[in-house]
C-alpha cells in the first residue's frame, strides 16, 4: 500500500488581525514540506484546487511543477483537479509537462469538486454540473490515449485533427477519479477501470464499505483485471508525539476551518464531540500519536483492501513547524511499521 499526504493549501488566520496568511508564504512552506516527504520516503503527495480566500492553491499543476524539480522519487498529483470547470486539453498538457519534469511521477486526479466557486469563475453553469464532468472526462481519457484528436461535444468547440502536445512519459498519464459519496461516480470509475480515491471526512469509515464493494463489482463486471485495481482513501489526519496533546492543540484550528467551510453550506457548528468521536478507532479522524495511527491505518486497509492511504494534513492550517513534525512522524515512525505489518 502506498502511503502519502494530501493538502489543500489552507491559509493560517492571524489571531490579531483576522487576516489570512499571504499565499506566497504558504506556497514556499508547502514546497519545503514536499521536499521532506520525498526525503523520508513517502510515496505520494496530492494538492487540491480551490478558488477561495482561505486556500493558497488555484492551479495544482503549477505547484507540482515546482515540486518536480526539487524531489526525486515521490509521486506528485492533484487532489483534485476540478475537471468540470477545466479545459481537458490544457489540463492534459499541463500535467504532461509536470510528468516530463518529474521523469514520470505525475498523476491527475479528476473530481467534480466539493466547492463550486470555479463554475461561475470560468463561465460555467451549475445546471450543467453532471454533464460537464461526464463530457470532459470522456475527452480527457481520449487525449490520454491519442495524440491526434477528432472529437465534438456540447460544452467546448470541436477538435478536428488536433495534436495535443507534449505527451506524458510513455504516452500515458495516470488518471484517478476522486469521489465523496456519490454511487454514480463510483460506478463510472469501475466501468472505466480507473483508479479510485474516496474522501472519508466524517462519520465512520465502515459506512463507506458499500461504495468500495460497488466499485469492485463494476470493475470486475466491465472485464478489468482485479489484480490491477487501485483504490485509496483521503482522510483528515495530523500526528504528534503525544496523542492527547496533539488533539488538544489541533482541535481549535480544525474546528475553525470546518466552521468556515460549513458556514457557506448550512452546517451546524463543529463540536468537540464530533472531533473526539472521529478520533476513536471506529472514527474517520486520524489525529493521534504514531502507535494509534498505525493501528487505525492497518484497520482501514484491511477493511477496504486499500492500495493507497492519503493523510490529508493541513485542514485549519497548522504552523509550518507543526506540519513538518507531523510529516516527519508519518514518514519515519508510522510508514515503516505499516509497511512492515503489511508484509506479514
């Protein structure tokens, strides 16, 4: 199982001025954090796309290109690219360039997007939410297979004998699908035989087992080789030396960000009860010391047969120092023991 970290580039809030951290500062910190992940042997890094004042990253491919030239081994992907409001041609070209810069370490993870700001920003209607994703995924997959494209659809101009260049290493860019909890999206990934990541950000992971089973059923039914299946999770995580202390320190940051997001979605205020429940063995929040994290990661791997575990680590924008410590613990104390246990 691959072990990695995903982020959204959350910006810290100054407690005195109530202003967000400068994006420039956070981007520099993220590059340092990715370098550390690479140095300590983590397998994967993913960065999300957002167009809001509380996030630093609007174009994952730009950050990944910067990371490509300062790392050697770690896979570099989006988590996610909002395909519905992007141009598949330009998106492929950008990630192909990241792939070339990184010597074949780039991935593109396509999703509908859990935020909707990109739709009006780029001139799309939310009335076309489903149609945009379906059509653009079809075009993206075609581009990934064919250099010269003939294609027509509803939401962009047709392509007639157009070359899409440059090409990814080995003419094949790994493309994943990310979903929250929509069965239709899970079915689509299974039918197409695409790797799947499910974001588990609340409740209990066991609630998501029907989605994993559905994916495998559709994958097999479509004639794909089950030996090649790739399935992962994205879960909110943060690690420290002392489980109770890291939880106490992290809760105010985490709750504040959950409330910032929830305010626009009509959520009730995030509670300490939710946080404490999530941290229990059956919960979906991986905030603890190394030993508790190891047990919980192995449990969720066994539950779903995962090939990738992504610890989403910057919700609420912990300090750069604390982020570096959490990454270090994950890479040097948690990952080796998880890998050792999975070999048995």
